[in-house]
C-alpha cells in the first residue's frame, strides 16, 4: 500500500496546491514530486525524488534537487533542508515546510512588513562572495580588473564613483565594438533596471534568402534585453558566485528601432501562462517582437549563459564550454577535467562572416584587462543568431555538417526533438497555416507521399515525439484503402474492418450525449483512462470506427468524450453527425491509443504517419477555425485534431529546413512580401508556383562567388542558366530537407555522378510522378498534389559539367540554386486531369525578365521558352536606374560611379551608413562621471510632456469595492514586495515617462486595494484628445486582490471617467461597466510570476490600443462607474471569450457579503 499512499498524497496536493502554501505540484519522472514554491526571489521549482515508495509514509525519505538557474540563496536553503529531512516526511508536510523556509530572509529572520517597505532586497547577501563554484569546482580568478563594491545599494552616495564609472566604461566598450547601447531605469544608482544592446541586421552579412526565411529585414535591429534585478553586475560578480543565474534575466528579439520603448520592454518581461502567450513568432511588423528562435535563446541564456561564461573565463571556447557543460554536468572533480585540451580548441569560423559576427571580446579584449559583461553577452547573442543553423536549438551543440539547411533545427538526439516540440521552440503552426496555407498543404502532402511509398528515410522519421498511437495491427484493419495504397488491400465491400472483439474493451455508448458507460464492476484503474486520452471506438449499428478524446471522468463510470471523428469512404475527414446517430444506449467497445510510437519499427512508423496524416482536417478547415477563434486560437484545443495528428503536423512544419513561399496569396489574398504575381514565371499555367531557398544561410553567397569566379574566367555575358529537375513525389520530402545532391542513386547514372537537369520539362517530368497514375494523395489536401518539379539556376559552364548531353550533370552543388517549385494539382488516382493545358497566353508576363542564354534555356511541356522575372536571381546586374536608385536611398543620394558589375551585386552589403543616431541620454551614460554634491530626491514631471499633477486625487470622492476579508500571509508578503518595487520605480523615473501614478503616501488602510491613475497618453490618441476636451488629467482605476493572490489575478476596473461602450464606437478593452476585458486578468492568462508593474503597463497598453478600435471617453456622462456594473461586465466578458472567472471572485469583490449590486 506504500506506493498507493504516496501517489494518493501526491494527487491530493496536486489537486489543491494552495492549501499547502505552494504554487503547483505535478508528478514527474519516476514518480518524483515537482514542486513550485513562491520564494523571496520569485517562483522556484524543486524536484523531490522519493526513496522506497513501498515504505511510504514511514521509512522512505526524499532527495531534493533544484535547477542550475535557481538563485544561490534558495539552493543553500534547500541543500540545508535536504540534510534535515526525516525519512517519514510526507508530501503535504514537505510542501508546507519548503514554503515556510523559502518565505524567510537568508539569515533566517522572518520578513518584517514595515521594514520591507524601506529596504527590501536592497543589499546583496554577504554569503555570495564566500561560496565557491559548486557546479564547476573553480577557484575565483581575481587577476582581472573588477569592482568589489556592492552594485545594488539603495542610494547614489553608497555606490562609489569608481564603481559607477566602471559601469559607464563597460557601456562604452559595447559602443566601441559596433553595437548600440541604452539603459532604462536607475541602473547607475544600483536599482533594478533594463539594459538594451542592439545591432542593425543589415550589418551582419545575412543573405537575403536567410533573412526571408528568418522573417528579418536589413533595416531592423537584433536586440538583447538584460534585466538587472538588484543593480548592475559585472564579470567579477559572476566569476565569484556559485551560480551567476538569478542576477540577470534576458530577452531576445527584433525591433524596428535600436531602442524599444519602456512599455515594450516591460511587456517582453511580462510572464503569461502558456495558453495566453502568442504562438511562435510575433506577427507585429513594427516595434519590438520575438525573434524566430527566441524560445531557444531564452533557454540558453537563462539556464546556461552564466556557467558558460565561467568556463570561457578559464580559457575554453564557446563550443568547448558547451561540450564541457554537457559532458560533466553533475560530476565531481570538474576543475581537473576542465584542463582537457578538447575544450580549449579555437573555433573554426567561416571567413565569409563580417568581423562584427566573429569578434570575441574574451580572447581579444583590446581594452586592457577589463571585460565588459554586456559586450560578451551581445557577441554571444549575435553568434547564436547569425550562425543558428550550426547549432541544435535544444542542447545548442554543433550539429552534423553533412546536411545544409537555411533554417535551424535540432541534432540527432531523440531527447532534443522531444524537448524541441514540447517546449514550443519550433515555428508556430497556427501562424504558418494562416499566412502560408498552400505551403503547409504542400509539406503535408509530400510527407504523406513519402510515408505511403516507403520514401521516408530512417533518419527523417520523427523519433522522440512521445506520441501514443493505437496498436498498428488495429490500424491496418481500419485503413480506408484506395486501390493505390501500398501494402494494404481494401475489404471486399469497401468498408474498413471493425475492432476485433477479443482485443477491444466492452462498454456502452450514448453518442447523442457523447457519453460512454463502463460495465458494472469496472473501476477507474481497470479502465486505465485519464483526461485527454484518445480512443478508437466502435459502436453497434454504426458503420465507421470513430476516434474520440476523453473529456471528463468526474462522473465515472460514465465518461464524457469529444465529438467523434470519422474517415468517410468518400474522402476527407469529418466529425460524426450526432443528430443522425442511432438513439439510445448501444453496445460498444474501445481500444486506447496505448502504443509508444518511438518503439515501433521503421515500417510501422511509416504506416502510422500515413494513417494519422489522413486523419488531419484540410488546411482550409484549420485556417477557418483559427480565424474564427481569434489571435489566441490553438489547434491543440480543437477536438477535430487527434493528438498524434497534431504532433505529426508540428513535426512536418518544424522539420522543414527550406524557405518556401507561396507565389501568390491564398484565394487571391494575403500575398507574402516578395512573392507578388509579377514575380511568377511565365509559361506555367495550371501550376501552383512556390519560391524556394535550400541549403545553408551562406549557400547563396557560395553560389554567387562561384558565378563571379566562373564568369571572370570564361568572360561570360550570361553568367547562369536555368534548367529543370524532376523527381518522384515521394522524394521531395527529403529533398527540401537536404537540398539537391547525389548521395543516393534512384534512377541510375548513365551519364556520370552528379545532379541531373534538363532544359526540357517533359524530360525531367518523366523522372517525376508526372506520368505515374498510381500516386496516392493526402485525402484532405486542398492542393491534391500529384506532381512536383523544380526550376534551378546553374552556373553557365556546361563544358565543365560531368555531362551536357542529353542531360546536364552537375557535380559541384555550389553551382546549383533551386529557385522555384511547380506543383500540379489534381490527382490522377482520383480521376482528375493529369496534365494542365499549356496555354499561357492569358498570363501576365514579367515586366522585368531576366536575360537568358540563347542556346541553353528552359522550355515547358509545349516547348515554349519560359520567361523568368529578374527577382528570381541575384546573379545578374540590376539595371543602372534601379541599382542607382536603391543604392542612393541607402547612402543618402551620394553620387555613384557609372556602370554595374556582378561583383557589385555580390558585395553590395549594407555598410551601416544609415544607422540611427544614438539619443542624447544614451550618449550621456557613456561619459565618465565626476564627483557630485547630490541629486534631487524627487523627479518632477516634465510639464512640456504632461499636465498631470500627482497627489491631487481625493479618495473620499471615489466609490470603492469593500476591502477583502480573507488576507493571507503569503499574499500580504507578495503585495508588500510589489509595493516596494513600485515605490522604487516611481521614484526613479519621470512620471510622464512612466504614464502611471500611485499615491503611496495616501495608500489607504489595506494592502489589498490599490488606487492608481493613468496619464500622459500620446497626444495623437483619440483618448488623449477626449481627455483634453473633458478637462480630465488622468484615468482613475481600482485594483483589488484576494487572499489567494498571486495564484489568482487581481480585479481591475476604471472608476472615472466613463468610456464609450464598444457598441457605441468605443474601444481600449474597457467594458460597458468599466472592467478591463483582458485575458491577462483571468485564470486563463494569469501567471503568478507577473509583477504589478508589468500588470500596470499591460493595462495601460490595452487602454491605449487602437485595435480593434481606440478608446473614447463619454463626453456627456459625468457619473463614475458603479461597482455592480463593473463586476457584471467582467463576468460577461469572461463568458463571451470562454475565459475562466477566478475561484473566489465574488468573495474577493464583495468581501464575503451577499452579491448585492451597487450602482
């Protein structure tokens, strides 16, 4: 019974963690308890591994572990507690004791609320400098010039002048290295602040193709944000401490300016729940947004940067440091192991990268002995972005070089693939489906064809996804087979075989109500099901076997299921029509998705992939669902997507290593930049055209260098030619991941080793599925792909090819660049037209065609010469007019020399002349500081920017919610810390820059009720103009907290003035009753890690938002919002959006009284 008792206690605490003073408890690997506790440093995660659970709760014991990113003081407390743990400690008592120990100061004294208002977290623990490095076993090296004075003191006169100037020098070093640098907040005074370092993308030598694949623009900036939570930290601090993590927090992104606004930075550091976060890359085109690998970089900087830097300071390279970290994590005697020469080898970096990418401050400081921590971090950031395809996105080690790709991915480790998918490091499938539906359809179709015809290579199989699938033998009985499904014979009557009686478990079903009833005597353990499990279900008198998900087991032996999914005989996939199912209770049987996909044979994996791709809805249906459900829509929540199908869809999109762009919009809309209709090749009617770039990011540069060299040697007027390459449909899944090569022989090599091309489309088509009438297509495809052929640009040197008749055979892959994919829609197997008519006369010809070789040019199926737009290639010189204009714009219309060459088109990189001038306040931070007599204690708002007058609000005129009656020590402690932070921030920045104000001197009687004002809105906003008309200088709001804060969000409402409701033309996310309509303020979007400063900024951004409409004031209504109407409006908003109202909401807003409505 020991293990059952242990699991029962674990489930008890997991179901109600707040009752045990912790944030969250889940069951981890090997039944470990993963406990999240709110400490004075923020939420921390502790893993408790039990000993012998069979002896629980009397003689089992626990071993406690924390991650590398855990603050040192927390690690020390947990380590001390680990030694004191008794063998009879239960899970509930463990959670409560951890919460108690981590809620006190490092010296063991209970936090005093009054003193915390003054000096909370002002001083760095004295113990930090005496602890040796517990992970690497290194002794501190004090030979470098670093400051020893505390950088986190509370007032200017505590931080010595030389320490402040040391910070300024570190910033100057960053500037002199070629990067922009800026500061938000009183960093120089030792308070929490943000540091911004950035670099314009056009200076980094990234190819146009890579920028397009990575969604970057040369005019944008790569931005690294660093949040110093307790003052500036230099290299010496990290070198001396046991763990450098916890002192800094990082965010990586892209910005349209070198210095994102303060509100954008606050938003970047705001913690949201996973379901409330935008999926993948931000869709914003201006301001600060996520980078395409932000998730991976966030993990790298948060978990490993400090430890890697300590290794670097001991003489290792970045690659060596990463290898050392992975090889010896958790082992002893690291100091001796660190001297292994393999960790100290110099990196080999391509000479094609500019110096800004390859410079290493740690090996060539050039500033005496001083090391600038911001510069080290920035150079590491640039290295990881520009060279991203060289590294695994999870473990960050070098990936094999045998495959070149333009997009980054993971290494061959199954664990890395699993983490990559689970942690969401890959592209957002929702974003891709909305913006590039044809590309996603193509990728799925190619994978389906590869799986159906054994064209899926073992190295490309998705091992490590952690999928659970039905037994393969059962799937084989239920495949809806066509005459062309390899290895599967259709049943005589054309229907799939149902579930075998000896294998399936019996029960009863009421499909109309989506309920299953287990037979008498069956327990939950016997059923073996949990929420979210998927089933194959057969119901008597129902023709098809259906797939459904377990939705609710609360009423066991009756369970609720999702809307069943079926594969009808006429193609596609759909949900079962419950209105026309047989009424009443019916005999049924089910088989769970119980097989581990990773344990299947390669052949069985391909069968499963084939089956579950067919179970995917069409891309048009997915896209309609996402558009219908708004920006936060997730396919994970859609009951029409089985878990294996969704996992495979994510893998198909994430593992695509090529950049593919549809050449026209979806149904004539949503065309992508650079893929306008005039960029289409003339002469290919009836084909869907895609632009494509494959190979490493520098593949285009190598190709262009080959073009330049060959053109000079042979005096070529036309430096390149275009030719076709055809391959069977089942091969293209691999081709777009590996590029065109000749590693395998598929059709013989009668004319030598190399990649085969033809000028005649019909010749290349004979090697593809063009004439193959046995091709099977994905049944839900909107494209119905039956034939793919590529158009490629090749160096114009046929004499140097392996062969030039009857085919071009090219052995140098650097001489090849694939430019277009042409996809024929309509499957021959489905009886549709196999060959579209070649009558391009109605198609618009490119206005700027590329000149072609008079002898070697591509022709279509009707032997007509293709007309290719000049945008297809960078190998040809632009016209004098276009080149001069474009270059003049970049260089301020300086006079150019006449004439254009291939060399110019290759080397015309962005030289940085159009860099934005650094703002005066940022330049001032770089200047050495002189002795000062002091600084003003209060920052007066600049009257030129605001008319707001702080301290003039009369609280007695406000109708407020009653103070909450369920205060708890945990909530009180957190609110005291938040108020102290607000006081510091508000006292260090001008009010007109903050945009919000809290009168702390008149705070009121309770910590649980905050009154704040928004002011100084941008003058161009309609809201700002309405405030001028109404004579209102601020928006007054109330924020109230419950006793379960920070586990539940506060309630925020506007008190005055009244806003126009949305129905009358208003906006700004303010409801008709004054409550805020924001997912952040509900259980769905709230995170216990969110700070009140971040909440204030997010609410102000929402009110300032002009989407979908800008906020407007009601200029004629002078009454304040009532309490009852605000509460009602909040509940209505939650119900309308499907958000969860926080538990205890009524108790919080009405202080335990009846839910009376006050107006």
